[in-house]
C-alpha cells in the first residue's frame, strides 16, 4: 500500500457516514465509509477507490483529489497533504535550519517572555534566557533532548507538567504536524530518522496510524521550577514565512501568578 493509499484508507475509516449525509446507511460491521459510499460521494468508481488504496492506480488528477477531499471532509491542511502525496507540490530536499537576523531581533525584544525556535522536525535551534531559566538550560543537551517530540513522548523534561487532556491534545497535535512535515520534506534525513526513532513508542504509533494532518498552533502546560514553583503557561506557535521555523512564545496564563514568577526569574 502506498502512502497515498494508506492515507485515503485511514481518512475513509474515520469518516462518520452521518456527517456526510448517509443517515439511512445499512448496518455495518465497522465505523467509517464503505469504498462504494466514498466512490459515490466523490463521483468515481468503487474499483478506482480500491486501486488507489491498494497503490495499483496511476496518480489521481487534481480534480479527483479535490473530489476525494470534499467527500472525506478533509481540513485544508489534510487536503494540502493529499495534494503532496499525489505529487502536485514541489518537495524541497531539506528542512530549513537558518534563523533570519530579523527573527533574532524580534526574539531580543521579547525578553520578558520565554521564547524558543524549532525547525520543522521540532528540533530546538534557539532560545532566550528566560526560556532556559524556566525549562532548564539546553546548552550541552543531547540531540534527543533537543527534539520536542522525543522529549514529550519519553517524558524527558521533569519541569513540564500536563493534565491528561493537555497531554493528549499536545501529542496528537505534534504528530499531525510531523505528518505534514514528512509530506513537505519527504527526502529529509532528519525527518526520516525522527519517524524511525519514534516508531518504538506505542503512544506515537497509535497517533501516527491515524494519519491526521494539521499545523501545531497552541498548547497549555505548566512549568515546575525548583525555586518559584508551578508556572502555568499558554504556548502559541508562530510559523515563519518561507523558512518553516516554529517560534514558540510562552505567555503567562490569565488569573494565575505566572507573570509574577516569570518576572522573578527574569
């Protein structure tokens, strides 16, 4: 099965017939759409759907991809991912690593807020002094300890605390973001190595199998500092134009003492 076929199958399996208007569908053994139902909704034959999922069909046209996206109720990110898998977007070989000087200047002006910059594979590239004060200084850290996915799924930073709901959302969002990155940079060795490295983690594998595609944009977490205690934070992720870097800005959560504690650490 090709990546395109596996994605189509996963999206078909997750689609509730009721959400696409099939309220009178006959009883079924599994959730999701039948191939014949997807074919009807997309205006193609069931045999063609089967060949696409099994990797036996030629690359579908842009029009067919768009019809499948509409039928499966794909998000904008997922439709873009579908187009990538079908070969309708140029794929650069390497994810960007260089941080523009303009971004450095912006970070310099955010000294009262923890800020960090990651590449598209979630490797930490740069951080300010307050980020290091809150989460621990990354200087001298191993490559594994600089990757947000590895740190999260292997609980490598004892200063980070999350509720079960926060953790579940954060991990699902990170994995969906990595899926999008893997489509944009299919030849990047770091991306391939990260996916292979994470394949030994059960939680990651369950989320990866869902084939969800989305940009990671926000999260909630609490930093536990040895001197000032718990610091509730909201993380907002800004993606830079043309460089695909992730700028993570951590702001104090409203109606808490987080601001006061950040000021003390600053």
